[in-house]
C-alpha cells in the first residue's frame, strides 16, 4: 500500500452574492492557504435571507500532491479527517474535481483561484461526508491518469450542489451546509502499489496466476535460475 501526504492544503471562501447563481459563478474570494488547524466550514454553502434579497456563498477546499514519484498503482483514495459540520444528509455529499489553483504546481492559493475548478473533470462520484473521523473518497480512472501521468495532482473538494450548478438554492431558509476538515491531521493519497517481482511465465503458467514459486512469494523473486 502506498501513501502520499498532501503537499499543500487550504480553502477559499467565495465572494458573497445576492443570488444563488451569483455565488456559483463568483470569480474571486478570500484564500486561506497552508492550513494547519480545524475548519468547520472548509466545504460549504451558506445562505442568509437578510434584508434586500439575501446573501449566498460557497467555500471550496484545494489540495495539491507532488506525484512525481508515482508511476503506477490502483485503487486510489483520498483520506482526510472530518471535524465539526458534516452529516449523513445527502446535502453534504462531496465531489472531488480537478483544479488549477496555485498555478497548478502547488503554489500559494490566491483569492482569484476560487473559480479555477474544472467541473467537467470529476475525480470521484458524490460521496457522503460524515461529521467526524476519517473520510475516504474513492478516486476514479481520470484521477488515476492524472496521478500516474503528471507530477502535480490538483484536487478540489466541493459540494455536489456546487458541481451540479443547480438552478435553485438547496436551502429554503437561512442556514448552511458545512463540512469540516482537520487540516492539522494528515490528508493522504493512498493506493495499491503496482505489482513487482518476477513477471514471466513459469512452466507455461502466467505470472499473474502464480503466487509463489517453491514457497517464495513472486514479489520477492527477481530471477529464476539466473534468468530475469
């Protein structure tokens, strides 16, 4: 099993809008870069009726992993720790998507990075997000390609409502849908390492079908009778 810690982690609170659509399409916000504490509103939709029409706002989390040393693998997952917020309610579902914040290379998050997300490149399906403990987000084939094929894996965590750009607010009254993240805890990319060891047929049996040769696991075999 391979484990890779995040290289950068932070969030951006989007500019408040006077409508749901305005909040969804905001192009700037307030960046909180290189976070180390617990933030109960790291992935959020906020709505307040207020006076004069109301206030609408989204918050998105941005993560970067240096994947220059990952050339293969499978079963990629993103693991982090939830704090405050969160719920089994489907309103709290989170989706991992591609982003280009921090210049796409793990640089400092900027206010103008808020809308640097690619909703057309989802790295996961909608995933339930609990109020505490380890949260595991299974990543898809698009994520695997980005992880093994580039040196920078940029993944943003947003609410499913944010991804879908729904026409109406998911809240009818003032309130918020918030998911917290313990940024001080490890945020890891985990995966199954690619197969290693002897990879050729033995007595016409494919290597994938062989677990051991003379009681020795294939992962520990480099040669058989001096043959690679």
